C-alpha cells in the first residue's frame, strides 16, 4: 500500500513539474492570412520554446475549396431583449480592462512579420496618398531580418490581395501578473 502511494505521489510530482516547465517556456503562435484567390487563415501553436510539434488551433477555408451553403437554414428565432453589457459589468471591471490589455501586450513579443500585398483604391490619387503613407514603413529604416514588407501599389483598380504571416512569442507564466492585477483591481477589497 505504501509503495502504491509513493508511486502516485511521484507521478503527481512529475506531472506538476511538466506543467511548470510548460508554463515557464515560451509558446510560439503563428498566424497566416491570405486573400488570394480567396480569404484563408491558419493559426498554429508550438509549445516548449518551439520544441513541441506544431498544433493547428484554427484554420479557414483552404485555397481552392469552395464554401458550401447550409442546405437547411433554421428559421429565425425572435430576438430576446437583453440587458446591455455595460449595465451588467461592474464599473471597476470596465476601468481595469485597459490596464489588463496593456499588461498582456507587454508580455507578447512579435518575433517574425512578413507582409506581401498588392493594394489599390478606386482613385489613383487616393492610392498615391496611401502609398506615400506606407512607403516610410517599407524603406525609411533598416528592418531586422525577421521583418519583410513587400507592398505594391496598384493605381488601376481597387484591390487588396496578399498574405500576412506573423509569429508571436509569449510565456504563459508571465500572463499571471497582469491577470492577477486585473482581478485585484476589478474584484479586490473596496470594489
């Protein structure tokens, strides 16, 4: 009996250690968006500093696949009157949300960004103005090797075709600090 309890205790300790390692190592999240020939997206995650296998979290329609219409749409139900969200949420929660968002954004790091796009507005003058706003992003400063912007204006038509790939790195354990601050500000004593 003592041996069985010792084995269970060691297994629980090993699982706790593995969960701790998973929380303290970076997680890489890769987002890929594409608009040509149709809109498609893919969100992937690699845990344990990229050593774990890639997991697909979400995937949109693939290239070449057509969306199938729903054969039997359900009849529309009458909408129920709902209490507005701001009336249901306490004022301290609403005041604590901006600091939560800033705290989370400080712990998410962009490691890779690739944009390849053709863009144009209906009017060539408007396209030229947009081009003038975007060119400093592309050419003014030398960018790191992990960032590439290939933006091509099309003065003949309104268009937005291209792809975007971004990779962010986040350590899950570091998210506990802004989440705990948010919980204290929103639900702590005196609230």
